[in-house]
């Protein structure tokens, strides 16, 4: 692929000659600047048009910074089409009007296969042929624009407007990295007016809305609105900050090159000149092929990085396009086959709250039933209190509801002009609607939660699953499917009920039988003998993991003392700050949770009294240790417990903050990472010796 000037040779010159030598060599400096521009434009083409970059982002940035440096030193070498000049124009008071040389017409729409077939039949009859070859392209949901190039240089850009007259948005278009300022190749037209669609990808849209919300600024309802609003900013510096992209789909004026015979061929030529074209455009032999492609795209549209609202069928033969001509405000030779709408308006009848399996409280909109994307929607998520306030959603409002594929429908925005009088702002309930426990929202979090973790029936399955985990109460045989059966059959309402299960009733369940039932009853009996740390972890207190539970057992030592501790006392425990202390207090403040704990103790759950050790007396206090590989003298859990008893925090990954790695047999990547970072590594023998040393110190 030719870039014009031999930039590889010029790049080699940069190595041989320092910048100071160039300062007095005007032609060499011009050559270097030209070489850099050609390199950058070439890499832009590979990245944005062919999606095949060949240099790293860091190398690209170095080239761009070098060009910026040289242009600052030699302002006379700056040109309007330099890659550094995409942003820089001052804000304008308003956009100037631009009259399109050839009108930018809209497309006729079809909403069913029958309408598409009728379109094809009309064209076949008019052209007196049996079938027609079409291109099939996604109908991008963005803002249509035209780009005018003269002798390969971008001269002007305009919006579609009313089709005859648009707005001059040249300075804004120049900020888009996917728009070449200079066309590439030796066979470029002397004059080219190309049409395209400016869009915002789904990920770019989500990122923009997060940034806007963080700044307290207006968010956008959908990517199309975000793209249109961003492109029509009077200050191009704002546009430059927005994640806009373009795909070209056609031509208005083309002069100075031989004409193309097919529309697909024309698009390939646009791409060769450096203009971005959607890579997935297909050629269909007939209208049936068009419909098959439409059906396939309808299935995978939600996996695309951008929104589309249909497919466009165009007669591929450009001579036939010319023969068919136009009717009213649309070409006869093309039609848009629309997908079912993914956004509709309806009325918000009520706002309820749902309690999730982890206690998260989610507000849900109850809607006047409406068909969205071919599915009747009656409920939609409102996410959380912050989102409700940001969108100012109220009962009685007319709202826009969006559904995309299998994603839960959501309320996108409110039609304020239709708001009834005397509506009330929504307030999140302070009590759980399921169990009546307090609803709390920790500082810095957006999700409110029910604090009745052991008692709340909405959290029942998750609470039992967590309680039975190997690292909690270690109840072998009490797996997810059995928990589902027990809860659904109303045999257990909370974790204390599992100790009332009888072999006879268990044997009657699906896939159990007498032996499995007996084994589970024995496992339940064994689990009653545990440790205080395991029991605390098993309770499922928010923010209290295994390490925190072990710290509580080590430094407080008594369940009653833990339940009675205030925030100040709790924060004296290593690794417990205000947030974790609040979670612990909120959990034990709920009378329902205390009742379940009393029933667990009454059922026989017990543990030996832990030895309370001040943090200062623990030899590994504040140290992070990682276990990897297989130990022959003890299980991984036992080694972890020994380390935690010494005050260590046992982590699953190695980092610069790791103090020690215990490496058993067949240690893998964690050992490699430790050696790479220079972290202290102990084999099993050294680990056992260390434990003996600490035990001897303690005995002494």
C-alpha cells in the first residue's frame, strides 16, 4: 500500500540526525513533517478503515507527539489537513447553511416481508427483468452527513437537514478520527461528495452518559440523540471529546475518475481512498436473499457494537439505479426494511420495589402494556433511587421504554410535556417490603439493601447457599439444586431450619433416596462443630469475608461481644473500617437475624472459645500471604486457618503488596509472578519451620 512519500526512509533519517541538525535544514524538515503526516494518515487508515492496525497505540502516540513538537517549532509548516489540526477552531454563534448540489433524499420504508416483495415486484416490472441483484446494508441509527473533497482534501461537511439544505459542520467533522482529512491513493477523484452516517457506539454512549452524570450534566436517551447532539455543538472542542464515528454508504458527486458499474464496487473504491465503509455489506442475488440476510441480522443485531433500526436494500447495478430514478423525496432503487421498534411510549402506572437474592432493593416501573420490539412489556427496571431522581420519573408520567434483545426493558426518559398535575417524587421505602427489616444505603453506594439477610424470604436461597459453603459451615451434599427443592417445597424458611431436616422427608425429594438423605443428615450433624470465624462468615453479613470474620474472632473472641460492639470497637479490629463496621452493626441490629442465630445455637451449633490475641502480638499482622500449589502435610484450608490465626491476610493473587508466597508442589503462575516481583517464597518445609518457630515463641 503506497503512502506517497517514502516515510520509512524519512523515519530512518530521524534516527541518524538529531532535531537540532534539522533546524537549519529547511527541506529536510519539510520532508520529515511530510513523512510523519503520511505515517499517521496511513496508520489511521489501517486502524479505522481496515481494522488492521500494525503499530501499538504507544508508537502511534509517539509519531503524533513528534509531529506536534515540530509544528510548534515551525508554525509555517502547519497545514489545514495536518492530523494535528482536527481541533482548534473557535466556537461559532450558529451554523451556516449549505445547499446540497444533489439532494440528500430519505428512503422509503417497509415494515414486512410482503412490502419488501412488492417493492421488488415493482422494480422488476419497471425494468422488465425476472430478478434484481441488491446490496444489503445495515441501516445505521445516527445522523446523515455529506463530506466534500476536492483534489483529495476535505473542504466541507454538512448535515442532511431537510434534504435540500443542511448546516455547515466542517469544524466538528474534522474532530472525528474516522474522517480522513486527506484521501489516499493515486486514483482519487478531483471532486467527491460522499454520504455517510455519524454514529456513537453502545459502549461510547454508556461511557459518555457516565461522564455526563458524574459532572451533573444532561445525559442522553439513546446513542442516536447523543450522536446528533454531539455533532451539532457550536464549540468543536466539545465534539472532539465525544466518541463519534462515521460509516460511508454512498456518493452524491464524483468527478475525475472512471465511473463504477456496481454500488458494491463504488463502496470498495471509497474504502481504498481511506473512507470508512461497513465491512459486512452483502450482495444478494435476489429479494429472497435480502430477506434471509434481514432475518439473520435481526437475530444478532444486539451483538453489534452500534444500534441499527433495519436493513437497506439497494439495486447493485448503478446503470439500473439511474434508469429507475427517483420518486418524490426518495430513490426508487432503494428501500429500508425496518426492524420492530425497540422504543415506545406508554404510561407509568406505579413504582414497586423488588428485593433481590442479595438484598438489593430495585425499583420497578409498572406500565400500561405496550408492544416493544414485538414483545408486550408491562414492567421495566428503574435501576435505583439515583436513576429515578436523575430522570425525574413519577407515577402518572408518559415514559419512553426501551427494550433491546433479551435485556430487561428500562425506562429511558420522561415526556415532560405530558406530565399530569400534582405528581409526586418517588421515595425509596425505609423498610423491606418482604420482611420489614431496615433498608439501608451505605455512603458512596447507589444500591439500597434489606438488612434482614438471615430472615428475609427474598434472600432465603442465597443465604442458605452461602451458609452451606465449604469455607462456611461446610455442609457436604447441600448443593444449589437441593436448596431450590427445599425452599420451593417450603421445608426450610431460613438457615436454622436446615438442622430440623429428617432423613425420611429428605429421601422423598427428587434424586435423593435413603442413602443420600442419611449422608446429608450426618453432614448436618458434623457441621454443628465449627469455629467462630466460620460461623460469622456463614451468616452472610455484607462486606464480611473470611479474613474479616477471622479478624473478628481473633480480636473480639466472643459472639455476644461482636453483636454488641459499637462502631468504635469494631474499627479497632484490623482491616475493619467505617463501611464494614456499619454493615456489621446493621446486620445484628435486626431482631429477625438475632432470632435465627439463637435458633442455630439452640440446634447445637458450637465452637471452641478462640484465643483472643491483640493485633500487636500477632507475628503476621498486616502481612499478605498467598498459597499456591499442593501441600502434603495439611489441606489448603488448614494452612489458611493457621496463617489467619497468626494475623495474616490470605489473598488469592500475587501483587507488589504481597509479603510472602507459600509454594507447594506443582506451583504455577503465582510462583512465577512472585519470583518476577521479588516476593519472598517459602516451600512447604520452610513454611512448617516458620509455623514451628511462631508456636515456640508463643509457648515461650
